C-alpha cells in the first residue's frame, strides 16, 4: 500500500478498466486522457487514510489538505510540483469563499457542501481550475515542447469552467463548441465574453450530441492527428474521463468530513451519507473513492432527474440507455451515458477487465447491459438511487427556501428531493452531506419560477436582481460582472465544419 504523506518510496501506477496489462504513471494517464483500447485509467490501489490522518488533516487549510491527499495519487509529481498546481488552482482569491468548499448547515442532519464558489459558479471549477496545472506539469514529463490543444463539447457548465481554467495557460490552446440554442442565457453569455489569448468559442447549429459527436470524430481522426503532430501540437481532453479531473474531487469530500469534525457535528470515526446530483457519474465516483480510502461513509445516494437511467440501474442491475432524452431544468444532469460508471463497474467486479470490456461493448452495440447478481448486490449495499421530475425540483427549491431560508439551484434541489425520499424509505438519521453543484444564479429563470413565477421577465439580469431581492441572497461577482462585459465570441458554424474552424484557429 502506498504511504500517504508525500513519500515517494512506492510508485503508484494506473491501469486501464478494459486491459489490466496496461500500466501508466499518473502523469501519463493525465496526458493521455484515455487508454488506447478505450478503457479509463484507474489507480491500481488506493492510498489509505487512517482516523489519525483525518484528525490531522482537519487542522489544515483546504490547500494543505489537497496537497496531502493528491500526493497519494500523483506519485510521479514532486511535492513542489503538487503544491504549485494546488496553489495555482485555489489560492489568491480565485474562489469567492476562502474555505474554497464551505459547508452550510441545513438541518440537524443535513449539510450542504457548496462547490460553486469558483470563477464560473459551478462545481466543475473544483477540478477544472486544477486540471490545466496537472496537465501542463504532466505534459512536461511526457511530451515536452508540444502545444496541447484542448477540445471541448459542452452543454453549458464544462465549457465555461474549462475556458476559465485554461485561459492564458502557456503551451495550451482551448476550443469550445456549444449548441447554439441549447444552453442557458447565462451560460451562453459566460462563454461569449471569455477573455484570454488562447481561447476560441463556437456555437454550432445542432444539439449537444452533435457537438459531442463532432469533437469525438475529430479526436479519433488519424489524418487530423498527423497534421497536428507535424505542427508540434496534440489534442487532449478536459472532460471527466480524464483522471486529472476526477482526483481533485476526492479532496472536497474528505475536507467536508474534516469540517464536520471541527464544527463538532460528528465525532471522529462517525459515518456520514453523501448525496450527489449526478450526470456523468464523476462527482459521486469521487465520493466512492474517498470511501475506498477509508473515509467513514455509510450510503452514497445517487440523485437523478427524469433522465433516470442510473436510478433504474441501481435498482434493477440493468443499464438501458434506449429511452427518450428529456431536456430538464437541471440540464447538466441530462445524460443517458454516464461514462464514469465504467470505473465503478471495474472496482465492483474486483478488477475484472474482461467483464468490463464485455459490458461496454454490449452498451455500444445494444445500448444496454445487465450486471451479475453478485455485482448488483455490492452496488445496492453501497448506493441508493432515486430521481425526481421538474415539478418536484421546483417544489423542493420553494420548500427549502421557506423552511430553511436557503436558496438551492435546480441541480442541488434534485439532490435534496432524493435525500427526502431516502429518509422516508429508510428512516436513516445518519448525518448527511448534500453536494451543491451550482449557484442558483446560474439558473435564475428556473429558480425564480419556483420561488415566484409572477416575477419572471425576459431580461436575464433583471431576474437575477429580482431573485436577489426576494431571497436576500448575494449575486456572485463573476455573474454580476457579465452584464458589462463585451461579447468577444459570436462565431457559429455548421456541425460538419468544426474541423475547418479548428484549423483556422490553430493557423494550420
Ligand atoms: C456536471 C454537473 C453535474 C453532474 O456531475 P457529474 O460528475 O457529471 O455526475 C451536476 N450538477 C451540475 C451543476 C453540473 O455542472
């Protein structure tokens, strides 16, 4: 087992979920993003945190906790490199709250973990502020001298968070595609006003799937890769299949436990539940990994919106994406293929690469698969899955505000609703952390329509102001400032012309 506190006597490797013979260092796994045969990189073992270790971490700042925890995973990074990365991401006021990921007590048993105090007001910042540092540090060890071109297809939150993370980062260029008519007003404005010398943003005439398919096709096109290589460039990915996006998320669950301890809400060793509003299964997987490291966790509660493919999977053992995609008021969770589930399947099957490869090829061919009885039992032992629809989401926003004077966004509301369903079913009074993934001001019109629909307006910033007055909550600076920012990117293109857009931007 690797020692935990930054000692580099044992080198931890990463293996592929679809081929146990693949071995990569942390820096290689991060640079490469995905294994050649299509599997995802996972650590071959998990660094362990003892209760003593948790007690000592609880005396530290978020940044020190992060350095300590990450050193267990980034085994070919020096301590200085890790500290540079972590401070680059979280120090110097980049987050509006000095605690970075503060807890807010909702009730006697529920605590909201606010993950949206970063520059783009969604939890994606927790990882995407750090990823550029991890990636450029990793690249130096593996592909020194090449320019890294980050391609992103986004349904809203990832694009802006990646732009903010990678802007002006030396040796990188970032190009984001979003569906011209498929993102919220605030999300579009956030991207169109993005500053930075290495950023490009383009709306495409199509939906998110078109953007995603276009990006995937370009990624896997050998001729395009060759052309980039001739120009001393390479593509990389900023989405959550990259280990560098997942590992920063483990930190805040451990940190939240430390905060509960400091606030004397729990005693050292007490178990907690964690509720996560889930889409691609990245955020909740990070909580599962924290549990594997030794964090005392009872249940992991997976909350979905009406695109409830994960709820059905947890309750039946069959994953079936053959269903209608339904746009919801929690759009960042509108997803039918949760890529990071593959990492959980690998772990629950006790590292059975063949079984995982088999399930994934069934998913590709038939859109569905069923896991073994044994695996299903392990799944339900640790996870609880439920979902709620848009009306329930709005009712929850209103109820939480009236009962606790606390304003949640549409995604967090799904988590709160599912937590209530969990309590009803189990009567479990274990202290519970609810991951809050976005500021309510990112989704002002939906949140306002939940609180007081008579106040809806056509003007986004008017709604933001009304919401602030009605609820006596503060508008995050970075969203308030958007009103006066210049639109710098209003390009758009047909979905079949994404390649030309990229070449033009790269000047090749
Ligand atoms: C991305 C996102 C989610 C879903 O997170 P996953 O890691 O994909 O499960 C939930 N809420 C918000 C606001 C998001 O941006």
